[in-house]
């Protein structure tokens, strides 16, 4: 995969120059393991060589550099990157001096497929979008939708699939199952339509596949000079051609949903924005029914795509790593099961799988702590990217300027002894529980899984609600056995998934 990416992106000559330089560095270079800064190429050869293990490489470099490191890009490319996992720097950038560290124009160019959505926008446009999205997501009617959609999809989608897989002793990719689950529920919450992605037939869903391909290319864009991207776009080759195809699919499907929703609402003359508290509105309906704002199709397209990525990818990634960590740590699995058994008091004699509702799981402290611990070690969005508007000096003393990117590695941050202590590499939910038995609050500039400062994730409670419901239903009802020899390591994308999926067998706990 890396070889194909490199060949299509920079050509054979440059590739072999990079490899030659790396081999020279390996034999004669810096024995500390830090990337070597070569004339003309900068640290690019080391970056390319380690791209398949970029997350672990970040951890290694930050561990040796004290938490902040300047990665020099090729000459004349403006690709210098200041990487930092220093909590003081993170707090300064994300909160204390937030105004000087927007996403920036370079970020918007890299993530152009997202349009002017909430993840790409800055300043007043971002403030207005966030304010409006917050009012919808925190409304009772959206919460009603969330609870109903999650329950229905667990009962009529997830459980039937797992029952058949268990009965037939099949090997199943749980990562794929979770992606399908969150894709269906996210579509329901945002558009009101269920694509039926989660079923035992495991149908091919072009929209979901296009999202995966787009995210891979968006990550690769961070590693390439702008000139290479433009050349690929002009020639219609390589990763840029792949993104163009994926972009077309995304636009086509979202346009269909918008048209369907407009037609649906036009046929309901009595529909009113002032819905009763017990009602249930999807977000697209709420946006369209606001006559005072009159959002056009482009705004609706950008908003839908941004929310789809947020809802599908982060939650499914979180569930994948969480279930894997729990089933590979029997002592944690046992404690969660005991907590769930205490919630229902006695196990029903019925062989029907037990589904937990939202109110039952509100006091599942150990389950919540375990999810936080999983997100610490495997954050769904492993990198954050900022660009300063004006030259600045970070608390660590490092200088930054508008032609420099500032990147946080959340993956490395969750593994730093200086931040989390000597047991930082352990999966230890107990670190999140206070002496009083409540969830310990960790500052967001230390635990960055849900962002920090003014851009703190609006969907944090939505994610926890869904993850708890799915996790409880699986852990209580089924035994998950990881396939022997299955290799588990992170992929190379803007979303942290398992490179080869999560292959497992499912067995029923109760018969």
C-alpha cells in the first residue's frame, strides 16, 4: 500500500533517493532515533519510511524530544511541522490563545471535500454553525431520536446479526459491524432515512466505502507537498483521482437525501418547527424547517457530510478498540459484567438477548471509565492540526509562524509517562474512578479525545450514549474471541481504525 502510494505520488526517482538517504541515515546517522534533516529533502525520507507505523513513530519521537519536535519539510515547500503533545502548549493553542490558532486556509484546502462545514470553518461562520448545531443536538427531540434509533438498531440490526454469526460459528469483522451500525444510526439521526447497511447479508454501501477512501487520501495529503497534489489533480492520477471519485459518490448520495427530504416535507403541509417535546426530528428536517435561515443545498450538503463523518467514524472506531481491549483484558471484562448484572439484579431465564436502555446505564461507572481509558489509548481522531494567524511563542518556548503547521498527536499523548504516569501503557480503567466511586475529571488539554476549548466536541454525550448501549449489549450477551494470529495495529488515515479489521468469533453467554 505504501509503495503504491509513494510511486504514484512522487515518482520512482524521488522514491529511491528517499530510501537511499534513509539507509545512509540508518547506518551513519543520529543514533537517538530522531529523523535526520537532509539537504533539500529535510526529514521527508524518514517520514515516508515510517508512514505505515506513523502513530508509533510519533510516540517514539515525542518520547525522546521531551514532547515537542520540529519536523523539517523539503526545502521551499512550506511543510515544516511543529509537533507537540505538551499539555501546556495544547491548552495555550486550544483555549488561552484560541483566536490565533484557527483551522486555517491550508487545513481547508487539505479537507476541501468537507466544504464549509463545521469542521472546516473558522471565525464567524464557525460560530454561527456551532451555535445552531448545538441548539439542535442538545434539544430533547434529538435526544429522543438518539435513544430510539440506537435501541431499534441494536434490537433489529446488531443482535440478529450477532445471533446468526454465533449460531453458525462464523468469523466476523466486528469493525465492519460497528461501522455499519453507526452508519445506519447516523443516517437516521441526520437524514431520517435508514440505509439498511447492518444486516446479515453485509451489503456493499458505496457511500460508506467512499468515506473510507476519502479519509485515507486526506491523511496522505498531510505528507505531500502542495505541488505534488496539484500535479496529481491536473493529470487525474493517483490519490487525487481516488478522492475525486469518492467525492462524486458522496455528493450524489447526499443530494439524493436532500431532495427526498424536501419532497417529504413539501407533502406535509401541517408540519411545524414548533414540535412537542415528545417528538422526534432528524437534523436535516430541523435545518429545513427553519424558515428564518433558509439554508441552501450546498450548506445542507456540507453540514450533512461533516455530521456523517463525526457520527459514523468516531463512534465505530471507539467501539472497535474498546471491545478489543476489554476481551483481551479478562479482569476488566469481568468487572463490567458484574456491574451490568447488578443493574438488572437477576439474569432473566429467557434466552432472548438483554438490551440495556439509556437510563439503566447512567450509573455504570466502571463501564464509563473503561470507555474513557480506551479513548485515551486509541483516540478515534489521532491528530489535530492548527495554523497560527500571527507569529507566536508557545509556553514550551518554541516559535511558530503562519507558514508552519502545528500538529498534536493524540495517540502519542495518551502514552506519555510525563502525562499519565508510569503505568501509562496499561489499560487501567481504575485511573478514571475517584475514591468516592465517581468518574474522575481530566482536563481536556490532557485528555483530548473530544477536543478542547471552544471547539470541544458537541457530540460527546451522543457518542457515550451509543457506545455504552452497544458495549453493554455485547459484553453481557456474548463472548468475543479474537481469531488466533490476527494482527491488530492502527491504519493510516485521519480516523484510527484497525488496519486489517477486528476478526473474531462470537459465542452466546446464556443459553
